[in-house]
C-alpha cells in the first residue's frame, strides 16, 4: 500500500516494490511508445523521484536545434536538465563547452510531461 511507504522507509528498507506504481509506469511507457509511432521522438522514458520527474532519452537527428553549439550559448527552458550525452560508446556529463551532435543519445531530466521532441527543451 502506498500509504505505508513512509513507515517502511523509516524502518531502513531501501527498496519498495509497488504493483500499482509498476503498472502505472508500464502504462506510461506504452502510451509514450504509441506517441513515438505518431510523431514523438522519445526513445526511452522513466518516471523518477516518486513520479515527480521524468528521465527521457532522445537520439539527436538532423534538424535538431542548436547542433554543435556549446551549451553555454544555448537557452534552455526552465526545469530541463541535460544529464548525459552518449557518443561513440562514451558517456559525457555535459558542461558549458559541450554540445550535441547528430547521432548522440541525450538524457534529459524534467518535471514536465509534455516533451515529445528534443527541440521542446530549447527556448
């Protein structure tokens, strides 16, 4: 039961399995996969922080805004964080001098659930 979560955590239990949360996460993944087939570019989606945020994976394609532009020059919308870039088998934790390139896998963390394309994170 979800209402027992705080009690269980106070007992020092590190992992809690909730059939309700697992089912909800699977439904969200399925719906996002359907959106993928009709225009969304989200490759993978995970709900994190007790469902308060999402981690989304995108593959950078031609036509993506700000290709090759250093992040320090890019204006991101509020509440978006580019957490990682996978390029050529390596994982980059991006800084101001990093940029996205065609073929990169980009992991974005957000509280918004209206993200269907990597371009949605840019102002």
